[in-house]
C-alpha cells in the first residue's frame, strides 16, 4: 500500500480476500496488487470469517473488498503448506508509522521457535523504556503470523493479549517449537 493510500485509509485500493484452512484455524487472507495486506484468524467454522473481514474493513474503510478465494488460495497454501525450494519470497503490502515499521522489521528477525519480550524488543531497538509503545506497534501488525507478533510475550513469561486469542498464540508457539526448536533441529 502506498503511503498516500495508507493516509487515505485505503482509498482506491482493491483488496481481494478469502478464508482458508490453516494449522491454527480458518485464516483470512487479503491481498492487493502489491502483496499481502491482511492475515488474521476466525474462530470456529469458516462462516465466522465475517468478524475478521470487518476488522480489516475497519482498518481500511475506504478500500474496496471483494471475495476471491481463488486468488488468495495460492497465498494461503504458500503460507501454511509446502513451499517449493525455488519459491520467491511472499510480498507484503503493509503500511504503518516509522516506529511500527521498525518494530515489525525487528519481529521478522526473531527465528521461528523463539520468543522475546516487549521489553527485550524495545532494548533491541535502542529504546529500553518503550515496552508499552512496542506492544502497541506489535498489536497494529496487519499480517499476523507472517510478521510474527505471536513470538512476543511479557517479560514475566506470561502470554498476554493476542488479537486472535491467547489459546491460538499458545498453539502457534508450540507448533513452531515442535517444528523449529532445538529438538526439531537435532533430529529428535
């Protein structure tokens, strides 16, 4: 999304969307011609995707949303299915403040199967007193899971609020630990 379209809350932007199965429940995928702009999760069956769509429509009220499961199916398959060795990276179309973008870039550097705290993330950004602001930027992430906001917990070790549910966050962390943690890489 261009900075101008972001400022105009998505005016002139076409967003194709679809709801698809994932290891973490029904997944809402939204994409523009520039790339993936929305990724979220629905509770229960696929019919509950209306609430997720409404959340993204609230974020971009001037954008035009149209359901196109065929267009988003390949994206969902690449995110949660098998990826060929020669596949090109997924393109993200996200826009945010300079601070949000810095936080999201830092999230991308957290390896799968690892976690950090809001405080540690702030320290890594050179802003040791910014845990609350970091938390706000993490929460504003429009492409959950792709920008791994689920890998951030409180410094106490407690799993705090997650837009798509604490239980889902625990499952994501457990799934990544099983697939990418030290035991998985040791062949155990």
